[in-house]
C-alpha cells in the first residue's frame, strides 16, 4: 500500500517514538491491540504540575499507518489536559491523516490507547 505524504513522514521520522521514564503519579501508560492481532500501540503520557500533558511517547507494532496514527495521537495530545484527550475521535484522526476506510482499525487503536492512558492520569472521584 502506498502512503500519502503525511503518513509517510510520520512513519519514517516519528518524533514521539520511545519510552518515558518519569515519576509515578504524573505519568501513565496503556497498551491497545496485540502482536497476535497484527497491531499494537503502547502509549505513555507525562503530565506537568499544571495538569497539562507535557510529553507523549509511543511504541508500536504494525503497519506504517499504525505508527503514523500513534505519532499523530502523541503530537495532538501534548499541551492538552487529560480530560481533553477524550475529544479525539477515530473519524477525526482518519480525516487528519487522510486514511482510507480500510485503515480504520489503526485510528481506532490510537484513539483507544490515548483515552486509556489519559484516564489513568485523571484522579478518581473517590480520592
């Protein structure tokens, strides 16, 4: 499959690939998918003292679109508060990367892992 220029640039030179090692309580990570399913994304978020996502990093297994979707999700998340991360939809990610419908699974995976990681940063109502 031939990728469009934006997907190709995110795939070939992702700025957010890697692992975060930060203090507990200000960081969270999540995993969506699996290698057995053909695609997986582990995403880590670091929140600063103001409650804003300062850093987002990912590790991905799968096609170029899966990597590009994870890169987009990370870049989109930085500068936002954890509660704002639920606003990104797979449709918006698909549109932003101009993805064909056959690659919907990659967008869903990226949105799912972003929301899961963000939910771990938001304090529970019981605390």
